[in-house]
C-alpha cells in the first residue's frame, strides 16, 4: 500500500475505534440511565394500579447489593399442578449472585431439587446492579413491574398463586408501557414475548399433564426418563427447561423444575385471554387484586373461571 494511503487507512481506523468507544456507555452511565428508567416505569405502573416499591430504586454504587438463592424440592414422581411445591426455601445473601456461584446440587433422596439465583427480587434490599443495567430494555421494564407487583400492597397470595398472576401481568404492563411511550420497536418485542409466553404455557401444561399420566402408568425410573424425552419433543419448553438448568442435571431437577415453571406460567394464557376480553389492564389488575390472600389452587381456578364468564358478557 502507498505510504499516503496507509496513513489515511490508519487514521480512519483510529477514528472508527474512537467513535465506537464514544458510543459505548460507562457502567456509571448505564446505572444512572437504568435508575431513571426504574422511576419512569414505576410512575407508569401507578396508572395501572400497580403500587410502586423501593425495589431496584437504588444502585449498587450507593447501597450494598444483595441476592437471593431459591431452592425448590418436589417429591419424585409428582407434579405440583394445583397444589404448592413440596418444599420452597429462599436465602438472602449480602452479596450479588456473581460472588456466590452455586457449583452443583445433588439428588436428595425422594426429592428432585431445582435452584435459581438472582439479584432482582421483590424486596427493598434488591438494588440495580451493573448486571441488571446491561439487560435489554424490555427485560428491565418487565422485571421492574414484576417485582413491584409482588408487593403486599398489590398481591399477597401464596407463592405459586401469586407468581402465576404476576408473570403475565408484568409482561402485559411492559407492553402497555412501550405502547404509551410510542416506542413501537420495543412494543413489538414485548408483544412477541407475550405470544411466546402463551405458547410456552400451553406446551408446559401439556407436558405436566402427560408427565402425571406417565408417573401413574410406568415404574418411577422409567417414567422419569420418559418425561425427559417428552420435554425434548416440545421445542419451546425444551429450550426453556434447559436454559434454566445451569450446572444442574435434568433428572436431578425434573419434577421440581416442571413444578417451578408451572407456578410462573400455568395461567399465562388465561390471564392474557382475560385481558383480551376486558381490554383494560387496570381493571383486570383491580379485579385480580380482590383474590383472597389464603386462596388455594382449586379456588383460584374457580375465581378465574368466574372472571371469564363476567368478561365474556
């Protein structure tokens, strides 16, 4: 290359690299930007009847980061469909999950066991970390609304009932947030996430029902392997099941993981369908807040059925 051309080439590369660096945000900028987003989302949530909390309002720069380790145990050969998971344990640590990696969980006798760690949870100890600030905007918005919905001022139900309502409501509220802002790109992604949640819920419910049949009709060891094979035949749920495993093994977590996922998604499609009938998310949230605090799985089913009849008129 001619010397003059080489100089121009080098200058262009320097300029390009400088431009890329200029576009990259520092950790401080990302944290500040996310805190502003948290405030904006919480203010919007109030318009839907979602009472805001202190969760994620502070950053790890001005308040120590905490994390949670959740453990779910379910007796092998059983699925928690309309009943609570057999054993649920939550441990809060005064350090982010990045500093406390769980290396391995072992099979616990007659129980399957599934674990999950996170820095975001429905508690004032949860702060905005740089890990959270780096998440895609739709993920951040949904998480902010999800954790606020867990506040006792919004829902104070048994865990498995509360998660099954909060998960779809948060995703619907995230879509409404972007729609309100006129952010069509993110609204489209949020809408796609809602449809994916509905498909996931349908596949998961089918897997859970078939798993119950397999546990009744086959010896336990063979049935558990048959259920793993069944999961692999459902493309969307198979990806979801495997993505949450980390270092855990499929057979170790099997019943606990399916039961855990049901707690989040078993009513996803029904809640979205209710929203489509009533077309008013604030009213839907208001009506769901009336659910009695001590409701069990059977009565929650009845409550949702009654709402479907009322909205269907």
